[in-house]
C-alpha cells in the first residue's frame, strides 16, 4: 500500500468509518466500480419498504494534466475518451434500522479516440455488483438526525478481459475491474422540516483485490456534502414537489499496481461540484438530473482528466407485505 501525508491526514475520518479499502484510478474516466455522485442511496429504508432505482451517466474527457496544470506535451496519446453507463439499485428495509442493498452496472460503451492514428477502441459490457448492509447507528426523530454505517462486498460481473479482433483492450476500456473488493460507507443526515432543507454527508471507502491479470486498482476514498432545498409549484399537482441539491465532493485515488510495479500515471485528488434537481412525479416516482464538474485536480504524472459528467436517475419506493 502506498500512503502519503495527505492520506495520513484522512485517517481520523477513516477510523470514524471503521472501514478499509483499495485502489482506483484518479482519471475520472477510469475510476473502478460504479460512478460515485448524486445517484447515492441515502441512509436506511423504512421496514418492509423496497426502493428500486435506475440511473444513466455520460462522461467525457479530452484534456491532459500533469499535477494540477494542463499538459500539451508529447505524452498525449488520446484525442478524447467518453463512456455511457447504466446502473440499477434495489434496497429493502428489513427493520427501521437495517437495510440490505444490491447494485450493479453496465457500460454501454467505454471509448477512446487516438491522436497518433485515426482509430477508436471501445469496450462494453457488465461492470461490477455490490451487496451491502446498512445499519442506522443513531436515530433522533425529534431533531431529525440519522447516522448510518454500511459495509459490503464488490463482485466483478466478468473475470476475463475483453478482446477486440483478438487484441486485449487497454485496462481503461475494460467494463469490469475483474477483481473482488470491499466497500464501506457512512451517512450523516440532518433535516429541518420547517425550513424544508436537508444536509447530508456521505463518505465512501473502497478496496479492490488483485485481479487474475496481476493488476491492482488503487484505494478510493470520497467525501461529499449535500445541501438540498424542497419547494412547491402550486400550478401543477402532478409535478408539484421539487428539490434543488448542491453537492461538493472530494475524491482521493491511490496509484495502481501492475505486475508488482507502481503505475506512475495513476492516482490523484479531485474536488468536484455537482448541482442536481429532483422532481417527484405524482408523489410516486422521483426523477433527478445531475451535472458534475471538476473544479480542482491533481494527477500523478500525465493523465487524461474529465471535462464533465451528466446523469439522470429514476426511483420509486414500494411497500411490501402491507
């Protein structure tokens, strides 16, 4: 494990989570596992309630960086890269404090367009699946505060690398990490019913194990603060309830290891801002739109950095056996 001073400064927060994790690329384009952001399922469910959630994300990257500065040198190999990703999540409340959750994803495409030759490579297919258990460690209904911890395992939906015309695709284009892993999360939520606002803090820590090709993705840690404000549109009964959300997120990705050797062009730090709008349709379906933009980045060596991401999410809660 490669740990620097910035990582050590995060240890008190990681200890609060009581968890551990492993390696993920700082290139926004190639972070292992499912995309992290406004599609997060917050806290625990009510007893005997099922939440079904689907999401779609498009991400584009076309600029190179070295450290925190743009890079225009000879080490650039790609004109641009982009992916389209779909995810599905199901969460069920066993009790009012315990929720089980399962999510999985599929890359419709992971594409790289090359500078030095007029060509494109594309990967696609199932990504990873995660099974988690969440427990509401603290619930204060009077003051509307909840603190929840979650832990689970990551399962690759494919253990073999994808090939095109007999040639193995680059690791960045593989839809699955091909490795098992662990995930841990914490959720702190504070609501104010009078002011119709909500403040929540989500932390995620992921650890991947080495895959069959001797590749180890770096540790990934993210910490996001969300502020949401609910409002009504009296002119429409069907689309009456709206929520505006602003997310600020920090991500740390440790460097990858291939065949026991450190991958220099991997790992780094990101600061991301993400506005989101949510509409409740007939107070039954929830539809969300999300836009993400990196406002600060620091990459090790030379890496392709993300321009932006856009996403859409649809969810519904259903009572079971009632």
